[in-house]
């Protein structure tokens, strides 16, 4: 359903139908926003948390003195 369905139901005086249409519209928008954010977080996680192999090759390991 869409916001047009909400308006149409209100124009016809069908408040229960308008409420259902509003809830469905909001549910869809929230689900889409969550899916988008999940993709962003997943991409960020992979980019920011994988070790950079060139960095480990160029920096020698430090040895601790005992």
C-alpha cells in the first residue's frame, strides 16, 4: 500500500482502512530503511575490520626484551 491509499481511504471516510494502509506503508518504509542500513553496516564492517596485508608486510614485528 502507499500513502495514496491512506488519503483515498480517509477521503471515503474509511478510517480503519486508512489506519491499515498507514501501518502497511510505514512497515514497508521501515523495512526498506533497515535493509539499506544493514547493507551499509556490513560493507563498513568488511572494509574497516579486514587486516591490510600490505601493512603487515612492510612493518616488522616488534620483539619484546625479556
